[in-house]
C-alpha cells in the first residue's frame, strides 16, 4: 500500500476528499495565505514509463506563441468581463488558469476578489501570490484591472522565455525586485523572440499602471497582432573576418552545359528546400617567430658546408613544389548537379549567372566543387533561393517546390475634388494632413468606401464612393456654407478641482502652496486654467503627487489613494521551529518572512523548553528589509517537534495544560518525554491523550473531531 502523503509543495495535506480513475483530490491548507484549499493531483501508476517521460519532456518545453495566443485571448476576455463588472481578481497565476480538454480556458479562484467586494480586508493589507503581484499590490495600495494585467504579463514572460521575470531565494527579494527592478527584456534573453512580442510583454510589466495596457482587450489585440509591432531589428553581432584556404580559380567562361534529361510527364510535388548556410572556412592561423639575437662575427668551414647543404635541399624542395606538387593541387575539380521543380520550364540561375537553356529540369555535368547559390524563378510563382555544396565526383540534387503568387489586389485611381479647394478628406475613417482637395488616390481598392469631405465654415459632406476599376475617375463633392452664428461667449477664467482621499484629513498642496483649510475632502472653486502640480500628504502614509490640467468652466477631480509605506522582516531562530510573534500576533514558525509597515515593531520568539526572546525593529523607509537571527538558550537535543492536524482545522492545542499558540494545523517544539495533549474546538468534543515525544524527532498527530 502506498504511503500517505502529508505535503504537496508548500501545501499541507489534511485529508483525501475523493478519488477517480485519473486523479485524487485532497483537502489541504495553504500556510502562505492561511486558508483551506483543494489540491488536485494526477495518478501516474497506470501510465507507461515511456509515455510518462515523453509527457514530462513536452511539459518542460516552452509553448509556441501560436499556442499561447488563443489561450490568452480567452483569459483576457474573461478578465475584461470581470473588470467591466467592477470585479478585480487580484490573484492571477498559472494555477488559477484551467484549460479543459476541449481547449476552453477558465479563470478560477475569485476568492480574494470576493473578500475585497465584501469589505473583509483592512487598509494596507496585502493579499495575493507575491511572484505575480503588481508593484501597487505589493505596496498595499488600491488596485484596479491594470494590476491583473501586470500578473498576465508575468505569466506571459514565463511562457515565452521559460524564465521568471522576478526571481529570488525568498519572498523579500522577490518583492524588492517587483518594486524597484525592471526584468531583462525577453528579446535580450532570446534573440529569436519577435521584437513585437517583446514589446507586448514589456508594456504589460510596466511599473506605472498608466504605462501598461489599460484593458485586457487592448492586451489581447496587441498580442494577436504582435508581428505588426516594432521593427525586426537584428541584434548586434561580432564580425569575424575569415581567410579562406587557397583553391583553384573557377574555369574561365560560362558554366559548362550538359545534356538536358527528359522532362517527367507529371512533375512530382516535393517539399520546398530551405536555404542552407555555407560551410564556414577555417580561419587562417599565423604563428609569429621572434627574431634571434645577433651572433658575434666570425665563422668556420663547418658553417659554410652546412649552409651549402641547406641551399641544395631548399632548391630541391622548390623544384618539387613548382613542378610536381602545385600543379596537382591546382587541377580543377568538378561534380554534378541535377535541378528539378514541380513546375517545368522555370529559369535556373547559379551564382548570379544564367543561360536561356538552363530551365527545369536540367543536369549540370561539370560544376566546380564548392558551395553554389541556386535560384529558381518563373512568372506567377514566388522565387526560390537555395545554397548547396557540390563535391568532387558526387551528384547533388535540388528539387524546388515553387509556390504560386497571390493575385494582386484590384485597385483604381480616384481623384476627389470639391467646390472649395483645400477641404479635408476622411477615407474609411482614416485621415492624413496631405489629403486635401483636390487629391488623387493612386491605388484605391475595389468596392465601396466611405468618404467625408469637411472644411471650417462648411457643412461636412459624407459620401459613398464605389470603385469598379477601369480608367482614372474624378469624384466631385459639393460643400455648403454654414450660416453665420452669434459670437461664442468668452471662455470662463477659472476652473474647479475637487480633491478627495481614502484617508480623510490629508493635507493638500497646489503648486507648492497650502492653507490650513486645504485638507481632504476639499473643493478649489477658482483655479486658473492650465497645468497644476497637486500633492496630497498625511503622516504615516506615502505622498500622492499628480499633475492635472484644469480647464476654464470645468470641474476636475482627484481621488488620492494614500497607502501605508511598507518593508519586510525576516526572522530566523537557533534552533529553528520556534513560534514567532510580530506586534503581538503569531506570524508562524521560524524561519519567518513578513511584509510590515514603515515604523517601529515588536517581536517575540518562543520555543518550549528553550525559553523566549523579544525585542524591537524599525522599518526606516519603503522597501527596507530587516533580518534578525535570534539564538535561544537550552538543550536542543532534549526536545522534539509535534505536528498537529485536525478535521476540521482551527482547533486550539494545549500541552500539559498550556496553550502552544496558533490553531491547527500547527507544529511546535517541546521537551522530550511524556506530555498530555489537549485539542479543543468550539462545537466539538475535546480530545485529550498522552503522547511520547522522542528527542530530535517529529511526532505527527491527526485527529478527526466529533460534533457535540
């Protein structure tokens, strides 16, 4: 019988809920967000080993963009509908996007969105999965649909690159990177990623919500049309100059011809050949010999004899090289090449040279050895270019699969005129500064077009233009003058601005000035038209600064969302497993990491049998991280760990009549030996039992509580 699992990743297994032929569903507990979850797993016992390994290998590969786009269109459609109904998900991550066998995509787990809609959260509280949270969500500020778009950008980054945009060994590092660091551009990670796709991902991951996509529909449209975004700029490259080996020059005159083979009655259709990269030449290696120091004058007869012998040997070697070796090396070498195509009669060009007789199919019987560029062309089909190698005595073949060209779109030349020259032309909703009557459209597509001719002082003239082809035509439009109207009243001199904030009583500064009564909510009734710098501040909260454009006679609004600046605390204890309390509330067992607001905080570390330690720490500014290592006094070897899980969870645990802190599921360290364990939950019968805790080991207690 298989051993029962107690943990899946970070999730703690409480009990099994159901089992089927394909998988098992467990009730679990997520310690990161502190709530009960359902964990769905797949059974692999019935899967063949080869099939299982193939499935794993396929999952480890990066999905092609053509597969990602349809899935993302469905996710964006679902979230766009939720956003239009004032529902923000706040926890978009891969595990909350489910894909059915039919290809239908569902966005699940709107639990955090429900908490927010029911008002069950507090100001400055942070909910969600940190790796996929937006900067404003990490800071505990108010969020809208653009926060979900940031999370979609993180997932899209991982799908395309296979890397996480914000990686780190712990939660505090991830949070710091989300707030302060921009991820590496996808195209810098992989030069094969289209620049338009890299642009879509980078825009979705913008730190400022105003610079991101403003709706999921807009993100889906750009993702679908990513190939039309950005230029296909090649990455910078290092130029390497290579010296080719010495070879015989090509024979003078045109390429040799050969007898044409008989054309097949029905040319076979073959797969199109892709251009091959030529074989790189080996770079020339140069060895520099340092000059020898000059020797003293003077020689002997032996030296002269040796010099004579060297000259004789050199002369013999030179004679062999010039008369025997070099002619053999420079002798021309040839091979054969047979070129065919699915369309007979196509023109063949080799290395930029052609001949009227070179049409498919054709056999070249004596083509110089080496790499050649072959081009196939015929009217009505796309040209095909291929690079191949001809070897000495070999017969290379090239079967070209020519693709028919799409017919050119029919168009005509149309000149739009009006009785008043210089009128603006709008064609099918598009306009251009140069489109002024009279104007000639040289290639207007066939069919109906909507034209609007307009000019100040005249009524707009909407028209329907039907293009049927043929010779150039003129399309006249008659504009009628607008009757004189009374002079418009002078524009108001002042505008209004209403400033509110989520925390009332905040101080308002306009263009650096402030008054005692300028606290939120407040209405400025006489602001001069133009741009104004507005800053809303309150002690203990981050400032909100905006530049607003005020129009005369109009009322502008500014709702400042004041957020508590935050940092993080990381506490480790020696030994680990101690209970950690931050500001009087249990934060978990060490090591513990938690996001807290700027300012001074208290902490306490408790471990049964080891005493406790407490103290204070201060988060000086937003993003500040404090790390503490707390040593506890006592004999670690004489203690053990007790893990308690109950169904239902949430029960209080007592050891020898003293509460251990927190509720089930929980774990804590106690002195080794016998202890009385009591489990209590309102509405259920208490459980009391005697347990034996071995030193330096863990004891697991699972209890199902009965209702009273």
